[in-house]
């Protein structure tokens, strides 16, 4: 008997170099096979496990490709689980059954056919789910399920024909795992084929994940560990094993069934009870392993890696149970996304790598010397790889900052990649020496590589498609058409999704034709699971869903884009046009029907309302004379403060900002202030030097006062309402600018004035709005009273003209860093003094102003084109402090 096949007194499956078996020892299976057959079988195992290793390599490539793939997260998970893990379970469950039962092995040609067909089915699932059509993915899933059912029947037949033995209790675990995969495949087919109603998608997704991970993978792993664990530790099988195995299986199967049923029926506590029973079963199953561990500590990389995988399995079960308890079953799919890295990186990956670390050297063959050499090869750097993988798990699970999450991915992928490289070296070593084996292995490797390449190439070159081809497996809508059909054109542009809100009666069959009009790549994912591929500029894709009874959120999945405002909502409405009861409750909890609840509600790329006129930013020369009279009225007005967003504002003369006053040093301004509003207001001119007691007092509705001041100092000055709390009055629009020319101010071709203010949406004086003002959380920022107004009504200039831009920061809490893209300043005047003049060699890139400060800059546009002008605090620019100069030829 060769070392590649010899089970020992520990109940060891084949593949571990260990001490010779003691004939007749308790729990010692013996093999009747002659040496030639084990050697041939080891060669076949070598070829089969090459497929597993290559699937692992493709998983790493998918992780590195990221958003270059359609449904990157889905593909990453299924390349690993459906490709690598499923192949490993098919290979080793059959092999362990043959060895532990001393059964006659099935014809190796049929075994190879099952493995090859399963891999072909998996490839079709991956391509069909990522690129469509949906029926291709459903067909591939059916093939995989059929192969697993066939495989399970083979195991049952071998068990029935084998003589009773001490390890027969392992096979029912594999049978139960196969049944779980069949159930999981059925649920996956329902997701793909859109048979179930759309409101059941989340529950189906959660049940599909649970039955596959805890059933197909979890049961297979637990059954294998009864004998693999003592084999790896090179000790005897615990006397607790047989009883623990049978008891645990009797608990695990009904526990998993109850958990899946609870998820499908949206019964959270039923699902939790089932998971608790499954967790109890896992504890019972692991009891013999713990007893073995007390007698013998791990000394090999395989032992430590398996121990880590088992530990993370227990943590994952607890986390899974907690997530199901705290979240409704209808949201379980989203809740389980938190647990997924824990399961995949902590449990499944380390269990698979630990098992292969122990088994690969033996099946590689080549005699004792080669076995020792291969084992040493796989052990290279194992402490570092093990530490990296286990440090990666919490970084991927916990809510850590982006750089730490990136570190987690780097550690995990580095660890897996190192193992793949070492494993390929072990697998290809004997193949290169055995020339006849090279074509077989090369064919298997080529098949796996072509599968991954097909997905990558198709994703990279697929044009914008329509229909299910543009959606992912988890993104297929389900259910027959139950209402009227409607098509909506959805545009991705300017870090916004337009329209941001779609209203439709429940049951309406919505077709979203999504087009990316932006310069960078975007996608659209819906909370129901539908998702487009990542779209380049000009590409389109189509999503379909039945409008449910509750709102559906949509967003771009590119990191940071959702937070920047790329989100939308599909709102169910009654035929009368009002939100459904469930939706009204949801919106009431969110914002009390306040359209201004959040800055991401602003769609700055949407068109302005018909009839909107921009604030005239043109600054006219100072009028003649030394005294200037003006009348300012405090009044309330409804203004468009952002594209399509109108709000009641407190104003001076009905505009934000109020009228611009201009004069020269020494001029006198006589202002008649009239309060036409419904509350008290006052005036404070920063350009004047006088006691504030009387001229800055608050006057009541219907009153008037005369405010007279002399402009003794040059500069760009703020004026605003002086009534307390001033932060609210300024935030609601009561501010303006006074321009006092410095002596000998040179002539320029054009002058503009920009008064930057904060935008606090909501009813003026409401608790919601006041809280945002006090906490310094504006919904946006405005130039001259409208967020992004000068994007829609560009400021004009000609190439070669000298342009002067006056600026005042009205606040109330934030300043500005005014910057023109593509045109440096050659003159800067700030707070009454020049900091840069055009006759010098220097230039400036920004005019920085604190709240209530002002100044001007001068520049010459070098050539025709469009030049953005922004507050270079990008939070402000991206929330509205943005406009453009349209520069034409001279």
C-alpha cells in the first residue's frame, strides 16, 4: 500500500504521509487495493485538483479586475464557491467515500465526466448571469444541480454496497450536502428565471445563500473534518466521533431546513430558531475535534489553517444568527452581505487551503523524497500567509476606513495568490516529468482559463445591451407582468441619476433604459437586486422590475459616487398619484415629507424650471456723484435655489443676494429700509463705520428706517440682516454686497460679482432647518442664490479680454476658495489690499475668503472654451458652488 492511499489507525483519509497503520486497531480501515490502482487514482486526483487551483487563480483575477467585470461582487463569490469549492467537494467527497468504506471506486471516466460537466455548467452560469441571457444561466444551474444529484446517488450506491464500517457515518453528511445544493440551485433558478414575485427577491436571495453555504459547503466540511482533522494532527480518531456525527446530522438538517423556510416565509424568529439549531449541531460535530485538539496540538500549516477556518466558522454562525435576529427576513439578503466576507475569507477559504495543503503533496506522487519536497514547498512562508489571511478577515468585515479595507483585500489576495503559485508548482512538477499526463492537465487548465477569459473579454467589449443580458444573477427581476408597462429613460451624468424620482402604481412593469452620459464609468444598482454592468460613456443597459408596494432605492456602486449624490428612488403611488401607505410611512420616518431632507436630493444637472432667470452677475461701473440713494425691502419670496427646487426665502428686494451697491471711497449711501415681511428684520452694512444701536435695530412688519453711512474704506463688503439669530436670517438669503472701488482702479473689459452663500433646505425657521444651520450641515452652496445656476446660464467673456471677478463670502458658517479652472489670476485684491498685481511675475490660483470677507481677482482667458469657476473646497463645489465661463473667440 502506498503512502498516497494508506489510511491509518487515526481513521485517516488518503493523502497524508504518516506512520504505518496498525492492523486491527480500533477504527482502522484497511485497503484491499494493490499499489498500482492507488497510483493511478492519485494521478487522476492530481489532474482533477488542478481545476480547483485554477478556479482559485481566476477568483484572484476577478478580485483584481473589480469593476472591469459586470457584477464584480457576484462573479467573485461564484468563481470561488461554484468553481473552486464545488469542484473540491465533488472530487474529495467521492474519494473519501471510496477509501473510508473500502468501496469499489466508480469508473474514473464517469467521475471525470461528472466533474467536467459540473465545471461546464458553472461556466455557463457565470457567463449567462453576468452577460445574459437569463435562460443560459438557468440552464447552467440546472446542469450543476443534475451533476450533484448524480454524484450523490453514486455515493449512496457505494454506501449500500459496502460492508459496515466505523466511518460509514461520514457519507450521510455528503448526501445531505448534495440535497442542500439541489435546493439552493432551485432557489437560484427562481432568482434567475423571474418566476417568483419581485417582493420575494430578497428572501429568495437570503435562503439561496444560507442553504448553499451552510448546507452544500458547511455539511460537507463538517462531515470531512471527522476524519481529516485527526489525520492532519497525526493522531487517532476520537471515540466521540461516531455518536457526535449522527447526533449532529440529525440536528443540522432540520435546523437548516427550518432556517431556510423562515427566510422564505419572512418569519425572522423561525429562521433564527433554525439557525440556532444548526449552530448547536455544529457545536456537537466539533466536540470530537476539540477533544482531539486537547490531545494533540497542530504542528503543520494544514493543521493551523484548518483550525483557523473552524474558528471563523463558529464566529460566522454567531454573526449570521445575530444578523437574522436584528434584521427582518425581507432584508436578510442585505444583512448577510456583512457576514459574507467572514464566511468566505475566514471559513471557506482557509478550510479549502488547509485541506489542499495536506492533500496535494501526497497525490502529486513521485515517492517519499518528492512527497517531502512538495510538502516543504507548500509550507514556504505559511506563517506569514496564515497571519495575513486572518488579519484580513476583520478588516473586510468591520466598518473600517477605506485604506484599511484595501489593506484587508491586499492581505487576503496576497495569501491566496501565494498558495495558488505554490500549488501549481506542486501539481505541474510530476506532470512535466510524466509527458503523457501533460495534455490532460493542459486541457483542464485551458478550459478553466477560457471560462474566465470569456467572462472578462465579453465584459470588456460588450456594448450597451438591453434586456436581461445587462443584469446580474442577483439582479433579475421576477414575476409575470401584473400591471401596465412603462419605459423610463434614466441618465447617469454629473454625479447624478436623472430622474432622481420615478413614481408608478404598484405592479407597473417598469423598464429602465439606463444611459451613461458622463465622462467616467457608472452603473445603476437597485435595492431589489437588479444591476447594470459598469457603463462607459455612451453605453446603455436595461433593467426591468415590477414596482413593489414599498420604495426601491437605486445608486451607482462606484466607491464614493453614492455618497456624492448618485442615487434615485422608485416610489409606488396610488392611481390618484399619492404615495402608498407603506411608502408614506417610510418617507415620514425619513424626513416628514420635507423635500429638503438631504443634499443628495439635489440634482444639479437637472434642467432649471421654465421661466427661471439667473441673478445678473454683471457689475456695472460706480454711478456718478458722491451720494447714492437706494430703497431696500425685506420680503419673502419663493425662489428656485437649485435645478427644479423651489423654496421660500427671506430676501432683500426679492432676490438672493440683495441688490449690489457700488461707489467710491468717501461716497455716502442713504438706504431706506422697509419691512414688508411678516416678522422683524434689520440691516447691518459692514462698509459703514457707525454705532449700531439705532441704524442696525430690528424693525417690525410695516415699519421703515433710514440707514446712512459713508464708505471710508475700499473693498468688497457684506451686508446682511442684523436680527437675531443672525445665522438663520443670513442662511435664508438676507445678505448682499457693497463694492467700494479702490482709488485708481484700472478699467477692465468685464466685471462680475459672485456672492457665495449656504443653502439650507426646508421651511425657514423649522426645527429641521435650524438644526442643520446650527450644526453647520448645509444642503448645498450657491453663487448668487442658486446652486449650479451658472452651469445652466454661463457667464460670458471673450478670449483675450481682461475680466474682474468680485467675490464676497456671505456664509453664515463657511467661506470660499474661489478658483477658475484653466485661467490663473494675475491680480488679487483681498480685504482692502492688493496681494498680487499683474505687472509682477507671480500668479495666483485661488482667492481664499473667510465668512464675511471679500475681494476681487483679475484674469485673461487665453483661448475660447468653457472654464469652470468653483469653490475649491470640493465639498462646496460638488454641492452647488460651481459655474462656468463660456469664452468665445475675440
